[in-house]
């Protein structure tokens, strides 16, 4: 399966730490049913409508993260990532919600509220490294799970338009660079800082899993 590899020892340790979560995601009924087209519309609608709200706050967190970056290249990278997230949110509003007949959510679900609060809290108050580690799983996990769905998608899938969104190279570029930045930060971080970065990374990964758990129950 196509994936994105770690950029060094620290990001390798992050990927090892999140393996129990990743394995559950890859074998998740939401992922499998999305790939074979049997996912209930109520589950997909919940996922898509909540994803709109998630992306909005993720963009806010990325802009906060950019303010912490000392390197201008990293500052620009996170601003670009935030702006791309806003563009994706607009596309969801303008195309995908209508295409899949999904009503826009008015409020965040319990999982998305907890997840976005977690990200916004870290981006506002934590160190650059911890905040970056907290935001990384959304990209890394989304990329590898998305490629898994593409690889296993059935023909004439009713969710094909959404599955096609996982195939773009731009998201892979962003993810690889995000991993590289976290690896660079870790090279000068203390052991305590790296432990906190790992904890934030794994916690965010668990939120990703909880989002699928929540959606499949709808």
C-alpha cells in the first residue's frame, strides 16, 4: 500500500506509537464500508457534515501554529496549509454537501467538539513542537487511510466522488513536509518535550478513531 514514511528516528517512533490506533482504523467498518460502497448514508452524512466544522477549526489552529514558527519557511507552510483547508471547506459547502444530499451541521458532535478544543488549546498554549505534533495525525492518518480506501474501492461506488479526493498529490506533499518539520523540531527538543509531543500525537490519533466510531453508529 502506498504510504508516507517517517523522516527520521523521532517520527518513526511516533508512527510506532500510533500503530494500535492505525490498525483499528484500517480495519474499521466505516473505512471498509466506504470502500465497498455499503456505508449507510446517515453515517457518511454525519462524517461529511462534521468534517466541514472540523476543517474550519483546524485552519484556525494551523494559523496559530504558524505564529509559533521561528523559520519563515515553516510559517509560510502552515499558513498555506490553513488557507488550503479553508478552500477545502468552501468546496465541501459548494459541491459535496449538495452532491451527497447532506444537510450542513449546525453544531459540532461530542467527538469533533472535543477534538477541535484539543487542537485549539494546544495551538494557543503549547510549545511549537507539541502543537505541531497534535496537528500532524489529521494529515498523516488521513493520507494513509485514504490511500487504503482508494486501493480497496469497488467499481461503481456511490461514494466515488468523495473517494477521488484521496488521490491528489498535493495532500501527500503537505503531509510529507509536515512530518519533516516535526522531525526537525524534535532534533533539538528535550526528552520531556518529545514525550509530550508523542502524547499529543497519539491523543489526536485516538480522536481520529473516535470520529469514525461516532459516524458508524449513525
